[in-house]
C-alpha cells in the first residue's frame, strides 16, 4: 500500500504541473492579443486611426485649379486695346506735326507707323477667342468695326501728310484736302463704334481687374 500511495502522489504532482503550464500559456496568448480587450485593430470602429493605418489618403492630394479662361481672354483683348491706343497717340502727334507745317516729315512717319499698328491689331483680333467673355462675339465685332474705321482715318491722314510732304511742305497751317476731310469722317464713325464697344467692355474690365477706357484711349 505504501508504494501505491507514492505513485498516486506523484501522479497528482505531475497533473498539477501540467495545469499550471497550460494556464501560463493561455495567459501569454491573451497578453499578445490585447488581454481581455482582444485585438484593438479588430475591435475599434471603422474610420479610426488604427482601422485606417496603412491605407493611402485619397482626399488630400493637391489638384491643379482650372485655367481662368475669361481673365486670359480679357487680358489678350486688353493688350490689343493698348496697341490701338498707342496707334492713336501716333495719329494725334502726327497730325499736329503736319498741321503746324513745322515737322511734316516726322508727322508723315508717325502716321505711317499708326497705319501699320492698326493693321496689326486687326490681324491679331481675327484670331482672338473671346468665347468665355460675356457677349464675346459682339465684343470682338464692335472692336473690329472701331479699329477698321480708325484704320481708314489713319490711312487718309497718312495720304494727306504724304501729299503735303511731296509738295515740298507748307507754310503756316497745312491745307485740308479731300483726304483730310475723309479722315475726319472716318474718325467720327470710329468714335461711335468705340462707344458701343466700351459699353460692353468696361464692365468686363472692372470685373477682371483691368483698366476701363474712354474713346480717346483706343
């Protein structure tokens, strides 16, 4: 009986050791998976930092804004207005130089330059896209009429100046021939077209941060 008691006691000891080891392994597994709370990555609600870790952010990439077509087109038209304005300044100074008979050659040259500049404006205007501007087609048409009438006036003034220069100049005040009269008539028609154009242009210029104008500035 003593031997049997020893064997039974030994079996009980071994069983107790195995139970302790199994409990230890269970606790270790629980610790590695977050303890009583389990795996945080599987228990947190969708959308949290842990849930979205490693997922690329689809909404923060920088995007290129679309081009401002209306401002670009208005700026291009404004550049043509500047060129036309410079041509008008040439006309004013050229006519004054010839009319005074003091600098006929200089005046004739200034008027010839104005003719060339107006022709350049018309050529560039023909390819201008104003589709993004309010009343863009009408705007371009009215400006084209104004420049065409101004060009006709410039050409007549240039012919007047060339005639006076060809005759050896003048004394006192230059005579007003048929070319001068035709120039004055075309200039009046140009002024009317400019007024119609500016009624459409100046509100656009204001909205686009560009200078407004008067007839004398075209």
